[in-house]
C-alpha cells in the first residue's frame, strides 16, 4: 500500500505554505492506494478509512507508469509503504511529477542512484524514518553527536531491536506472533550478517544465524536472545564513527526462539522450492499435515513416532528437555496431525499459512517493542563509560499496536516537516546528520511522548 497526500488549495505555492498542512485541517485529502495485484486487500483498505471523510481508498498497479503518473501528479507528497523493491518505481514517477516522497525503508543501491535526479527535480525523498530504521537512527546520532562535541570517541556501538508479543501473549512455541507477513519475518531471520568486532569484519552466513544467537541483557525482567542482522559495516561511515572497533545492529527474540527456528530449518520447512504435492488441487482434498511433513522429511510413514524420529535425525538437541519442548511445539502447530494443510506450493509458504493462523494476535493481546543502543565511550580525558538508550513500548489493544505507532508516527512527522519547511534538503535522504535528526527527535519526544531512556550504566 502507499498513501498519497494532496490538498484542496488551487496554487502549488499555497499547498506548500498552507498552515492547514501542519494542522491536518479538513481541507486536506488523503488517498490510500493499493497495488492492483492485491485487490483482495482493498476491502481492508475501505475498512481502515471508514468514517474518515478525507480518506479515499483506491486500487493502483504501480507497474502501470501511466496510471501511476496520473495518481502521483494529483497529489503533493507520496508515502510509499509498499514492498521496498517497488519504491524506486514510485520515486521515478515522483521525479517526473516533481513530488516529494517519504518511505520507512532502507535506502537501496537503486534508490541511492536516484539522488542526482531527485535533486534536479527539486524534491525530497526521505527514507528510513520508521522505527528500525528510523527512531533507532535519531537516538544513535544524538549520542554520537554529543560524544564527538565533547571530544570523546565511540569505541563500540551495539543496537538491538525486537517487535514482539508482550510477555503475557508470548506463550506459543516460537515466543513470537505475526502482525505482518509471516514469510517476510521468517526469511528476515535467515539473512547473512556482517559486522565489526575487534576492528575486523565478521560474517555469519544466513544458514548459521540461529546458531549465533546469544543471551542479551536489557532489563532483568526479560529473557532476550540477540543475533546480528544484515550488514552493519556501512554504519562506520553512515554514523561517522570511524573510531568504532565494534558495530553490531541486530534483532531481539525471546528465549527458546532459536531452538525452535533451527528445527524448522533442519526439517526443510523454510524451503522455497516448489513441491508437486504442495500445489493447490481444486479437484482433490488437501493432504494432512502429517502426510506433508512425512514427504518433506522423507520419513518412513506419517505415524507420529516415525515423524519424531525423522525430525531427531535431522537436528541436534542440547538435551532431552530441549527436545521435548521443541517436539511439543511442532505438535502444537499441528505438523504431526490429520489437520488439512493450506497448500501454497512451497514448504515455506505452506508453513506460513498455518503460522498466520496459529501465531496471530488474539483480541485484547498487546504487542511490544524493545529497542536498545549500547555505547562504549572513551571520553576526552581518557576515561571510559557505557551508555544505553532504551525504548520499551506496549501496544494498546483498543488502539494502535506499538509497531504501528512507532513506524507510523515518525513517518508522519517527517511528512509534516517537509510541508512546513523544517526539512529543506533535496535528494535521496536518510536521517544520518544531527541537523536532520534533531527536529524529528524533538517533535517525537515533545509532541508524541516517543523517546529513548538514556542512562550511564558503567564507567
């Protein structure tokens, strides 16, 4: 989906300077657009905007340049929240139409290549302004700026973030619930990671990531495990900390996630290879999970004892207690049962169909976001200290989830600051300078109560 924002004023200059943009007055119109390929979700879009007289849901294929240009040409700014691979297509249309863009996604190499064209068009393309990336950047840059201004050095920078169910809602075998694409969440846990440690680049292949999980202390009341995520090495340059010997950005999960996830991988349930027996068959009855699991594992039969033996032959458990807990989790998911699969061609997608049902948020349940930066700082006088910046936030079961609030609010603030002229810089941007970060951080803190708690935890 993407949101496009337009105003009723007739002159472009009035649209840009109108205070109604900042005040979100009734003169403002929001157009909520969806990719045509996902028309089935248009019903959800209509539900989302129901009762909002300035909101209009439409269906749009972003691969149709003519239709896209027509839609973009009618608005003042585009907020692109579609899969990141399509952002470049949207931005190219915005360049042709000289319209600003805001996204919450990382700046891809293809996006970075549009910097010159965006500047020539005189538009701002603001990226990485959600939660992670987004809020994490703002508070990282704050501490780095303050440290450098005081003559200090950042010797180590660790940043871990997790979007999780609140503890009381985390009782399933994964300790995780899906508020977005289960497929995306699972594949994100298999990315190869690169980071600096002891001033050397380290790499962990995606296949070994779950073996890299380690206990990570944030607060005594939480049992977190952490693993490095994607490529952290560019942040020496992006954050202007060439002195840092260790830089790791990663993900938080609850204790027990790694063992269960590793078993799913060992069972080949994350395979993206199509299997004939997992293809939908309109004329036939879907096979059971026990039969599908037997075929995927190559077990001798679909009897539970044979399936458990096959699982045990493909993975190693630390002890019998761990084995019992993981097997019980597989049983809870129904992978040994006579319940019908929802065939989606690949083991991964077929598994996701079940996870999206079994591991969904129930009414009244809360999500939680935990984000923490940890800095090892060498001060100007040669002494050292450890600082943390921590955000622990819970969703409102009767309102916004924590994830929706912490991704959406920074994005909205960036939009308003483009409209009111606070953000003046043109081109393809991300919040990497204090000049850009400071007004965003201040507004989030003062007007929306979104801030990280900063502490000195060691000297």
